[in-house]
C-alpha cells in the first residue's frame, strides 16, 4: 500500500478518483483538501479534515494501512 500521507495534492486527487475502496478514496480526497486548506491559510478547516482522516485510518483493515 502506498503511503497516502506522502502524496502531493494532485496525486491524492488522482488516487481518490481511481481507487475503488470508498474509505481510501474519501481519505485521499480529504487529505488533499486539508493540504489545500493549509496552503490557503485555513488552518482550522484543515484540522477538521485531518481529524476525519484520522478516524477513517483507524477504521481501515490492517492490510490497507501504510
């Protein structure tokens, strides 16, 4: 499994579009959005998205964790 936390925004959006696992797709999209929010100075919004990513990651099966 690729480490989604090391991907760029564009890589995360591409991964989200092609991945068939809904949890991973949502994780990748939220992670990309969090990075974009940080870059735009919207830190609180980024933190909320990060929390969502943390919840998703905790629920993933072991074989899907990086």
